C-alpha cells in the first residue's frame, strides 16, 4: 500500500521539527516535557501542499493511498489506536472542571468517582457509519466519506492546494490577511452550526482550510479531516456543543494572533471580528443564543487552559488542551478576559440582557 499522493509528503521533514521547536511551551514544567514527548510520537505525518511547506501535523492517523486507488486518512495502527484511547480519556477535563476536588470527594464521593473516571463528551471516532452521518449533517459529503480504515478523502485539493488556517497565521510569507480569514472562519462555523444544529467536535485553527486564494484573501472554507464527534450518550445540548466549539475557536485564534503580533490590541481585533462574524440578527431575540451561553461558560472557568490553576494536580487536567489549543500558560488569564470583554460588549451593544 503506497503512502504517496500527488504533492503530499508523508515523511516527517526538518521543517516539521523546526515548527515543533517554535511552538513548544516556554514554562519547561514536567507536564510540558511529558506532553512534548507524547506529541512528538502522536504527530504521525506532516502536511505538504504542492510547491510550499506547511506547519500542520496530522494526528490520529496517516494519509495513505489504498489498493483501490482511494486516498484515506488511515486510522489503523498502534500509534493511531493509542491516540484515540488517550484522546477519549484526556478530553474529559477539557470542558468540565472539578473546582474543589477534595471537598467534592468528601461530600459527594460517588459523584467524585464518576467525574474522575468519566470520558470526554467528544472524541475521535473510527466508525464509518457515524462519520458518514457526521459528514452528511455538515454538508461535507462531497469532500469526505467514511471508510473501513478511517476517512476517504474525495477531493485531493484539500491536501495539495488548500490553505490551512494555521499556516495563514504561522507563515506570513503566504501573504494572506489573517484578520479576514479569522472572520470567515467564524462565519463558516456559524453556517455549520445552523446546518447541523449541533457542534462539530474540534474547532482549533488547524481544523479549517480554505480551498481558494485570490490576492491576500482566501475563500471556500472546509473542515480539515474532521474526525471528532460528540458522544450521543452524553446528552449534551446543541447550544452547549455550539458554545464549546465557539470558545475553542476563540481561544485558538487569540493564541495564534498573539504569537504573530505580541499585541493585545490585535488579539482584541481578532476576537471582535470573530464574534461579529458568528452573530446573526435573529439572535438578538434569543437570550440563550450561543454567544450568551459562551459568555456564561467563560465566567464559570471554561475553557480549561494551562496556567488557570494554582494546584499542580488541577493544572495536570489541562495537559490535553495545552497541546490541543497551543496556548501558553502566560497568556491564558488575559485571553480569557479579552474573550469575555469581546462577547460581553457585543451582546450589551445589541441590548441582549444578561443571562
């Protein structure tokens, strides 16, 4: 079975190693070192579009050309299997935080045990039927199809010609307006939310790619290898899923913008653009719209990010999100404040009452 596919290079290149050096956490804690070591194994491939490099690593599988000629994001293999198991376990702490674990253990031991041993409400799936349902619901059937080995990629341009949002931020030589791309991404997230009436599962910058580029603008956004879905048995409401998606995107955008500009004014501009692009006028009549719920989540301490906890035990619960969101502990408090400010000021300007 060959792994070559047009301009895609499945081999780990020197450029990938350089990228990892650039984005590794600055704190150098034991948790960071462990996370870095695990990440170096779990990033199985490097995306390499035709004629240019990329900062995007592929997790949870490898791109392979099957015997029948179809190109598949292949999720079989030991590393991929371990990644799926770890993903399901580690995501449990991404969105829900035990604020006072010792108090909860003493007063509600059963609830504490259930919380500790619970799995995430979203995780990678290896079920072709579930993936097809996911793709149909999101209107992505022309790009992806469930496959016995993972996900069949029906449009080669996703790998070879598209512009990933992570690259737009980390590769200024592409000459793409990142503020415009951020707004278009948030607008696309809203389109998918409205179409599916549910969450996507993963919404960091590397989960979005743009099929076309003209001048310094990109267009035709598409999800990049979507393989994370919400667990239907968890009974998570649609608005909870959507708000979780939105917060994850806002954190990821803020983190990437700060890496580029080191300027909080630019971060605020990015967040304001994303919030504006996600909103619809009809939301003004709904006190429980996604932005309002997202604001409520921020006030409760979500998203669970590194640098948010004084306790080392609780800080360990951020291990997955630290890598997933690619955010430095040094900026999490300010990022949370700016997210709340962007959403809060926007909702108040629209005269949407407090929830």
